[in-house]
C-alpha cells in the first residue's frame, strides 16, 4: 500500500524515525549516478527536502529558491527568469529515472509533484518493502520496477471508489510508460548512458586519469607602491615593486570543475590524480590519460587547441585585453568576453576538446572557458545527461569514438551559470 502525507501536515505527522528514514532515502538518491552527474539538481533536491522536514513550507517557492540556490536578487523577475522551474522539472525527471532504475524497494519514496516545489513522501508497508514489485522490460533490456499503486481514499460511494481506483491505476501505467521512454532516451548504445558514451575512451581501459589545473598567479605590491595607489598619488614602478607570490592561485570556477569531474570519474572506478600548476610544469603528461582544466591559464590546454579549428586567442581592446574563442575555418567568427574576474558578466563561452591518440594509447581532454564561469559550466555539461543528450541528438554518427570539439555559450547571473548550450561542434 502507498499513502502520501498531506503537504501542510507533514512536519507534524513525521516521527523522528520517519524523518531519519527520509534522510536515509535522500542520501541514497543524492549518491546515485543520476544526481551525482548534476550538482545543481543534487543541491535543489537536498534543499527542498531538508526545508520540508523542518516544516519551512513557505520557503519552498520560486523566489526563495532562486535567491537561495541560484544567486538571484530578491526582486528578480520570476516570469522572465525560468531557472527554478527548469531545474525543478529536471529534478522530477531525474527522480523518475532513479526510481525506474532502482531494483529494491524502500520504506519511503521521495517525489516532487508538478507545479510545486514542496516534496512528497510516500510510505510503504513492511510487506511491500519485503515483496519485490513485478518487473517490466525496458527498451535497453534492463528491468524497471512497476509503479506501486496508491491506496484509494475511503469514500462512501462505491461508484466513486471504482472511478478513483481506475484513475490511479491509469496514472501508475503512465508513470511506467514515462520510465520506459526515459530508458530509451538515456540508454541507447549497449546499455550505456550518453554521459558514459562521451567518457567511453577514458572508461574502457580503467587507467589513471591526471587532471591538471590552470595557474592564476598572485602578485604583491610593495608597501610604498600600495600606499601611493591607495592615496591616488602618481607612482612609477621600480624593480621589486611588484613581486609574484610564492605559490599560484586557482580560480573558484576551475576548482568547482575539478571537484565535479573527479567525483564523476571516481564513481565510475577510475583513479584520479590532481596536479596543481607547479606540479604540472615539472611532470610529463605525454603518456597518460589527461584532462586540462582552464584555458589561458593552462599551457597544456592552449597547446592542445592551438592547431585545431576552435582555439583561444586574445587582442588589445580599448579598456584592456579582449579574450575570445576563434574559428580557424571562419576567421570572422569570434566568441568574445571582456571580463575574466568573478563579477557579473552577461555572457561567457567555453571550449571542450577531446583527442584520442591511438599511437600512445591515451586520451587528452581540455575543458576551459574564456573565464572561470565557462570552465565551471563546461565541466558540469560533461556530466549532465540532459545537456549531453541535446548534443548527441545532432552530433555526427560515431562521435563517441572520434576526436571532437564542442563550443558552449552560457549566461551568467552574478556568479551563477545559466542555460549553457552548444553553439558549434567539430568531429573528425
């Protein structure tokens, strides 16, 4: 049997044992590949469930979530900015995918009904947990658990009770069909998800993967020069007035990218080694599977893209350097931004390059943005089933095992990346 605790009564009816069971189920969902692949969906679900358990239902609205999770201003236009609605829809899809792929039953099922941001908790009886649900074959050959039927609410009219039961049975069948369709969409080549297809060249031999971070150097001003700058006094720079710090710094977008990628690779059985900038310069990466994080700040990434169709370039502008991605086949095309620091920027770009080297039996990948936001977005793109499925839908046949470049465009709101999309692809 299945029953849903009414939304407004949930905090008062859940016992400490039930709340603990919900948290156990939440941890299992968030640790699954379905949610590990998307940090934003992971954080979204974690946020709404914990607020619901605390009884903070009034917080679970579009405006609060936009500010809390996506860095929006309190007065942002919820009608024009659909980021919360889009992410909620993605979370619903991922929950459906998670439960369609899960083989064992659980004490509680977490859901998110359409049109709301308040999660639902469906409780199963002990008998249901012990009893395996009947299976339906999926399009990929794996089995999907059939959807449990809801417990009809008691009604006095027998005709009404029969109609309600039929409606709920129909709804359960729709859920099963959606699960099968999701299976067809996300599992298309030998049971591999589109994310696993993209990472196939790395995953197939299970060798160690080295991730090399880019370098963002820190510089110190002499106390004399710093004082003159602070006092707006004319100053001439002398030898020793500007000193490079002993260690390099790394941009937060690059760090977020490396955390996302190492988590994904480790979850698929790969050993990873992260090299800081100083270490990368002192080691040879010529005979290892390697991922270079960053662009202008990573010499390995710049060298990998140097002679390819899309590459990073810069030129002098009226207010300083202009950073962009250039198209060698169409030199008039340039994807430009003038900002590289952590400040508001309406648009950014990123380039993903994957090179398969059969002679040396290794794979190289460069993941970098014109600024740090692009680097972060590109790394998240590569572990997001929805985003990669959009790419795969129009990519040339055989892209899984060929060299490729993917050029991304994304919007920036504050320090939050929004709506990354593919604008150009090269496969050879």
